[in-house]
C-alpha cells in the first residue's frame, strides 16, 4: 500500500508525503532509486575522468588548454553540476542525510524532497526561529 498525504494551508499545498507501507513495493522503490543513482553516478564519473584528462597531464600536473579544450571542460563541468543538483533535488536521495531507503516528504517552500525525519527536524527548526 502506498499513501500520499497532502497537507493544505490557505488553499496551497505546503508539503506532500509519500509513504510506502508494503514491503515489496518498498523494496522495488529502493532498488529503482539505487539503479537511477548508479546510472547517474557512472555518468558523473565518466564526465569527471574526461575533464581531468583535458585539464591535467597523466602525471597530475596542470596543462595549458586550448580554447576548444576550455569549452569542453566547461561543458563537462555543467554536465556534472546538472547531475549533482538533479540528484540533490530528486526524490531519490535526501539532501540532508543522504538516505535513499526512506519515505520522502516534499517541501514546497524549498522545492526539495527530504526524508520524513529530516523534514520534521527542518520544520521544527524553522518554526522555532520565526
């Protein structure tokens, strides 16, 4: 059984929780998250290795780059940034604790998915300092 809970305040949804209670569905969710993260991780690693090959000599010393190599390096950096920020903002992983196997809650104000534990702590922290 999967449960989605929307909490409404002043006509706008402020948060959304996705809770999976069935063990088989939970395992499926966790395995899908791991597969997505492994695919993204391999792309990130590939881009990092290619970027290092452009920027450094094989002995590790920095090397001068042509205009084309600088453009290629900037492109690879943008690919790495998109992968990093994409996973940081996805439902696959909590940006605070890095949990991949927990139920998640969406915070509309921050536009990010957090595990329910971190989301509760975050709400309590912001509530105390308002």
